[in-house]
C-alpha cells in the first residue's frame, strides 16, 4: 500500500513525548506548548503564536476575536477544505463564496473585487484567503482590495507552512492567521493548530479565550465565555520534533513535486496547478487535473495506491447551497470534476513514485 500523505516521525518525537510522560506534563501546561508556539511563529515571521486544538478551532477563535458575528459576511474561496466555511458558520456569520482562478486554483481576486464593488455593505467584514495545497494568490493585490473595502484579513494558512509570497511567509499577511497540524499536513501534532499574529493584545486574548477564559487557576474565576481550544503538551512535543525536521520535509516535498511534474508532463491531458513566479510553495500535496480522473482513481486503487478527488466546492454542499456564489464560468465545478491528489508522503522512495507514475500513464 502506498499512502497519500502520512506523518514521518523520524526525529526526536519519541524522546520528547517520553519526557512528557515521565515528568507528568502531558496536559495543557508544559514547556513544549510554549516552545512549539514560538517555533511556528518564528518560522512564519510573526511575533506571537497561540497553540490550538486544531486549525479549525484556530480559525473560529480568530474570527470570534475580530468580532465576526451574526449578520456579518466573510468572503471565502469556493474551493477549500470545509473547515474554512465551517469556521465562519460557527460565528453565525455568512460565508460568501468566490470562484477560483482556473490555473492556480486560488481565489479569483478580480471576482473578489467585482463582488465587493457591487455589494458595498457594512455587513461585509472580512476576507479569508486560503492557500490551497500550499500555493498562494497575489497577496499584495488581496491586501490592497481588503484595505480599500475596509475588510479584516484572516489567512487560512492551514496547508501552507513553509510557503512564501515574494519571500514573505504564508501566515504573516493577515491580522490573525492559522496553521494546521493534522496528520496529513507537512508537519503534524496528530491534531492541532497555531494562530500567528503580530498583535500582542490579540495574542494575549487568544491565549486567554482558548483556555476557557480562566483568570485565576486556583480560584477558577472566568471573566468571559471562553473555549477549550488548548493544545496539550504531549502533542506539542511531537510538534517541536517535527518543526526541527521541517526544512528537510519541504525539500523532500519539492523533490516529489518535481518528479511528478517531470514524469507526467505531456501524459494524456494532464495539467498541473500553476505556481506564479513570486510564489514559493511548500508542495504539500501533489494534485493534478485530467478528464480521466475517475479512471485514474480506480486504477490507483486497484494497485493499492491511495489517491483522493479534490474537495467538493462549497456551494455544492447542502448546508451552503443557498449561499451566494460569485462566478462567471464556475471553474470550481470543473476543477473538482477533474482533479485528484496522489501520494506525497515525505518518506516515499523513487520506486514508489515510479509505480504511481506508471499506473497513471497506463490509463492513457
């Protein structure tokens, strides 16, 4: 079996987790939580990191803190993992979906601006760029649009640790931004996330809210409604060990990306995700498009190779089908119907990558 994208626990994970167990520091208190927060924030070029139980909880907390609430609108790309839209819904705000660029698969910024020009309303509060598959849109243009329309920017950087736009890290552009460390991400804590920000007040309040808004640990006095969104020390210990290996993981992901692009070039009608010259992606999960998507997925499965179709567009899901979806050509539908993700784990060898390519080639 060749997996899709699994953790590679080859560093100090066992050593650090054992230390947590032997010292009894396995819950939300402990030095590894702080160390992990600092390592992620430093990598992202931000001053502060706040650990969370998941990327989704981090996104929810960020929007809650920025005052997103019932009656508000948050602009989200139509192609994203559902956590982006769910986090908006958790605040009782309404996600409005923007179609994607057919080449980069990121939010189409011309459509974003067009919709905002036609819907100048104080209820439109924020925009959430999602760095799909670790790629990035034109962040300078997005920030300019957001500034002119008075929008808060919350980066969904959950897939993009180690990605850069013009040398500036994903997660460093918005007011509050979030990384995910689910088991399939470029590094993992099993499940977890980190909010990053340059605003000290935001950082302190996010930490406070994520720990049930507890003012005094001895008297259990809480001063506002909070959340149990903590990341525990034993998982943060895994994260610290993973962060130590992140540079090598990124290098390996780029090698996998290059291998597939080289060996699948000009095969049938296969097309790759476009990466603009000013973007340096982490190449988290290799995904391509072909009209033979169904056949390729079937062939890979028969050969015990795990592959997956792309996420359903948000506007096609039952809970969001009545939401506004701004588009001209509905590229989201086409991309979903034709894209698939193939094995991208950092521990894959050349023989395994070659097998994946051979199975795909035999479909044409």
